[in-house]
């Protein structure tokens, strides 16, 4: 895992940095809620079906803190993402899918002379993908998330801050459980596979501590499949819009 060497290297690089912008601290130190819209698809599904894809709404809840410390800023954040909708199955049919994802991050902010902030972090969490097809069939995939990433926050002026982030997580300790029409089904381990995610964000003050936020993301991961459930490579992209209350 590269997160350890990256953290150490950036700690050394950040020794001569100047104070971060208050706009960055306001963006990262908050509680927020947002509505989201996503489009996703996976390459294979239960019972040997073909491609499945579609759009679905959801919500995002979370919060974070960026707190001054000796030579750097302490960073922590947690988020919950939910989405559900009726996806179309190639060749006909529907998949009433739902997605749940929880992630926590712990890292450090390294202040740039420009007022921006580089934030490398370690991450861990959990995600669950629930397939439900007419007649009671489907499958449930669930896994732990372990890895790390980094983000760059840049103040644009007038209180507006933009961010871009990249993370790579391992889907570890996961399992899939197949549900038949009668509710019975087998279960098997899914091994370890990577999940790659890119995020963009924008934060702007509205009134006092209330901020407006917007974001976009692109996510890719793969479940290996097994003796009864085929390989499933998933790509998902989405946008979210909401409000945040800043404590900075």
C-alpha cells in the first residue's frame, strides 16, 4: 500500500508551507446533506444474465473536520451514500437494485503557500449492493473497504472552494449471497479486488455558516463471482447537490 510512504513524504514537503485558506477549512469542517443522481451498470448479473444498467436517485450524508496541528492539519471525515432504482436488464426484465456505502477517512492536511491544501488520507468502510429481480430472486454483495487516497482543495475567491480527489480501495473480506425465488441461496467469499474512485467538489457560502455544495464522482469496482454467481464489473457515475453547515 502506498499510503504510508506518501503520507511520510508529504509531511516532509509541508514543512515550509504557509497557512491554509479559511475557505478550505470552512469547506472541510462541516455537516452536510445532499440529494444525488447516478447512472450505473454492471457487466453480468444473477442467473447468468447479461448487462444491467440504469439511472437511480439517492442521498449523501456526512461531515468532516480539518483542525490545525503542529506542522500540519488533522483531517477526518465520514460519509454515507445511498441509491436505489429499477435498472434495465439486457434482453428484457428489471433489477430493483439498492446500494449502501459508508466510508471514514483519517489523514493530514498540508498547507500550500497559495492557500490551498493537499490532504492524503487512509480510508476504511463498508458497501452493500442488493439485487432484487421479479419473483424473489437476486443476490446481495457486501464487502469491507480498505485503502487510501488524496485530495486537493483550492480556494477560488469570494469564499468558493474547489476540490479534486482520487482514492484506491481494496474490496476485502467480501461475500455474495444468492437468493432464489423461494428465499434460499448459497454464499461464497469474493476475494480481494480494487475499487477506483475520482471525485470533484465545489463549495460556496450562502448565508453565514450555511454553504451550498455540488459534487461529481466516477467509481469502478469488480466482484469476482464464483461457482454460482458470475463475474460482475461495475462502473457508476453520479452528481450530488446539497447544503452544508460549517463549524469553522
